C-alpha cells in the first residue's frame, strides 16, 4: 500500500472504531505521513511511529466508559477465581477477577475459556499488574462483584505485565451492616459476604 494513502485509511478506520484502542497513535501517524512538507526519511518516520506505539496511556478505573472499546489500566487483583463449565465440571468455563486501582475504585474482569491458556500463568491474586487493550462491556445481572456499570474482557491482543514496584494498599472491602443482610433489605444486585471474628 502506498504510504500517501495511509493517513486517509487511518482516519476512516478510527472513525468506524476499528482503531479505537490506538486513537491517539493513529492520529499522529496520519499527521506525520500526511505532511507534504515533511522531509523525514522513511526509516526516521517508522522509528518515530515505533516509539509512539510503545507509549501506552493508562486510565483510572473511574474514567472507563463506552467512549472507547479498549482501555489500559494499572490495578491490583484483589480477587481471582475460576467458574466451572456446567457441562464438564473438570474444565473451567472462565476466569473471573476483581481489579482495584490506586484510588480504590474497582471493576470486574473476565477471561473466557478460549484464552485461559494465554493468561493463566500470568495473573495472581494480591499482585499488581498493568492491563492493556482490555475490551469494555456492560456489567449487568444480579450479584455483581462491583458497582461499576462496565466490566473488562480479555482479548487475544490484551497484554498483562507484573508490576512489582506498584503498591496498592487500600482495603478492598465495603462493609454492610448485618441487619441489612439478614433483614432482606440489602440490594441483591451486588454480592455480599460476612466476616466471622
């Protein structure tokens, strides 16, 4: 493909959402390659684009919305478990987790069974990670793990990196008075548990 046509292609794909996870990156591609006054060599241009492609922008969980299809966050895995396949109890159907960022905000994330092989050895409960290219979806149904209206789904192109220097120490618990639980007044849209002393 001719380089001169790449800026137009980038703009069209971004407009239709195909390049939404790299919106800023592809806009800069269009600017660089679309400049008729640029005298940069192809080698220098692609060197610049490679640097831009590796500068991931991370967002706080509170900012996650449907404005983009994919998001990058840094968070601690405060809960991690597997859901069994009802047809084959020996095999997991998915891996579920709750992520919490430095501000204490939480969001649910899921790995479907077709991708378990890719991430099962990379994620551990209680540890902090960066999560890149995470797909956003609606968080509906009863007994949800977080009050965030959205959840995150792992994709084949998602990237997980362990962050040993990141420390997120906020308590992940939101305590509910026992009378609300046993009295039936607690909202069943969200999960609740108990602590026995």
